[in-house]
């Protein structure tokens, strides 16, 4: 479905991604793990067209999206839930969700049913729909960011560090929702995480990144038992 | 509850505006009121791009100038009615929005401000130096007034009510746009521009819509100004004026119609109330504005809101 082929990316003179290739198939959850500064977020940002790689190709359903702008990439069906709960603090929860649907011209009926769908996933957002997003807790803001992503009916959804800075109980809920979205909506998911254990346990396949290079990849269960991964990411 | 209070607020404000020149009928003051009303329209427009979308626009004087000159030259050089000129003026506002917006709204922050300053200065210099066409430093004289049902709008009081009608109309349009999908997208850009593009929204496009609204409002205000004062001159439309417009929405409260109205009224009327200070008035005025910005960065309206919340 999504294919990243041999991309190189840099910020100015600093090379950040070296020959990175990843693939995401229908309905799978693919996780990308690695330490801080490994290039995980840079990879996401390159896929989203927020930065453009120096070489290589990125294809969605066989069609190159390399030169498209972010808003056009979203229209192709890729949605990115950025790291750090990037909501619009001065808009209400419902208006935040409306922004997610902005680029699609839904009928009023369709819009309502989508809204009900995300409220079903996150009933708490329905209770707070008139509240300003800036006044919500961190976990709730993350819910808004995810729900907003779902409002454009994506074909693929990417989560960047969804657990960052959240309480452990809420982190578990967050991962449950990601699995649920993947199963119920049959949506392929890319999950970028520092919490390697959680990422490996919910994903089908995993890529391990280090200093801008993919150093290992394969079935998550196999990786979870590999001695190197255990040592480096899972605490022995 | 608060919605009904708001509605009453609008009705009260309109009623007060209708009564004002009956209570204070001194021609000098009515002249001031007319100018204030014109500034309110400009502030409504600037509110879209600077107040809601958060993009600094220091070129409003240029927009205002183009609107005024377009209408003035059209009606003095040809004999077309100011109403038809008004339609052309709206078209000019649209052209400025798209023509200037496309190249400049790819820029951000200080570069955008500089571009808008350059635009306004270029317009002013052209108006000043194309002597054959614009009258140069002598300006354009004998601009005919608007006519409504065959009556010419000539006296100050007539002008006041005429312009007030425009303020109400543009206030209503602003209100509708602010509470639409567009309005919310403007605020979203101010809040978090990267997240807007990851929502699949073309941010340059939204900024241009906001800027075009500002330039259409500014041009219409310019047209009204030209026919109201019957004489215009390029030296009115300086950078100083552009800054004054920004100060208006800053002091009143950004992103809010009441803020625009309050800001425009305070900034244009305050010098009058300080006149008794003689030569110290300019200094006092500047210090007051500075204090306002330092201690009420959200504008006067933010203080009102805070007091309400405490209660």
C-alpha cells in the first residue's frame, strides 16, 4: 500500500536518513522503533511532504507522492497524527474535528455519521465537544488529535509517539484504540514509538532504526525474542 | 443565556450608534465619528488576517489608498456613479488579495510584514508621483458624494448614517464568516499551522482568503472615505496609518468584533480627549497605548472576559 524506497534526507548539511526503505501492506500494523534522534519522526515528516527527501521515492498505491504537498498527500488518504498532541487550543473539540474533515466535502449526513463514529471510539470527547481543546488534559488532547485524523476517512494512518508524556493507564487505552481502529476500520497503521515493548506487542511487523538507518526489520514476535533487540530496547 | 446577552449587546450598540449624532451634534465631533466608523470597517477586515489568522499585515494603508483612489478617480474622470465605482473597488480589493496574497503568503513572519510595508509604500509613492493621473501631491478634489434614492449624501450627519449602514452590513458579514468553517480554519492557522496542513488543508489558500477579505473590506472603506471627505491626498496613507490599524485591533482584542469596534473607537477618539494636555498629548497618548499593550496583551476585551470568569 505504502512503499518508501531508498530515501535519503538531510537538514541542511546534516544527513538524517540514509537509504531508508519501508513497506506497509493492507490492514497491517507496522511499528518503527528506535532511540531519540534515530530519524523516526523525520521519516514520517518526509512521507507527509512536510520535508522532501533528497533522493528515493515514496509511493502510495503504486503512485509516487514524492513531490506532492502535505494537503495533497492527505487527500491521497494518508493521515498523520503528529507527536506532542498538536490540537488547535482555541477551537472547541468539535471544531477541531471539523478541521480534520475540512478537505473532504462531506454531505451533512455523512459528516454527522463520521462524528458519531469517532464519538463512539472516544465517548469522552462527546461529553466535552463544546469545550476548548486547549483546556483538555494531555490524554484527551491526544484523543482529539487521533479523532481529527479519522475524520478524513484515511486509507492509512500514522501515529507519531502517541504515548509520549501520557500516564501509563492512558497509554494502554491509547494502544487499545489503535488496535481497534486497525481491526474495525481495516486501516493499515504505522506506529512510531519509543516504548518498544508496547509497539512490538501490538504490531505485525517492525522496523528498527538507528542513526538514520534501518538496522533490523521483520515479524514483531520474532524481533521481540531476538537477543540484540531485547538487550538494546527491551531492557535485557 | 450569554447568547441572548450578546444579541442584546449588538442591538444596544446599534441603538447607541443611531442616537449618538443626535446627542453630540457638534459638526466637528460628527466628522470624527464618521472617520471612526470607516476605521471600524477596516478593523473588521484586518481582524481576519491579523486577528484571527495571526499574519501581520502592515500594508492596510496601501489597500485603503487604492480603494480611495480607485473610487475617486473613476467618479471624477468619468461621470459614473459612486455605486458603480464601489463595485469596481470591491474588484480591486479582490485583485489585491489574490495578486499580493499569492506571492507573499508563502512568506512568514517578518518577511511577510516587510512585503506588506513595501506594497503600501509603493502604492503611496505611485499616488504621489503619477501627477497626470492622480493629481500628485495636490490630490483629487471635488469627489462627488453618494446618492441614495436621488438624495445626495452631503452633510456630516447624513454621511454618518450612510457609513453606519455599511458598518452594520460589514459587521454582519464578518460575524457570519467568523462563525463559519473558514473562520475556524483561520484560528486553526494561528494556533498551529503545521497541524493545519496535516489535516489536509492548503494553508496558503486559507491565508489568501483571509487576506482577500481584509483587502476587500479595506478597499470599500477607502471608497467610502473618498466620497465622504470629497478630497483625498496621498499623504494620508502612510505607514503610520497602517500601524494605527494594527494598534486598533491589538488594543481592542484580536479575533473579536467587539474588540475591533472598541479598538477603533479608542484609538481614534483618545487623542480628542487628551487634547487638553496641549503639547504633551502625543506623548501621553503613546504612553497610554504602550501601557495597554504591555499590561493587556490580549486587548481590553480579554480583561472584560477575565472579570466575567471571576464572577
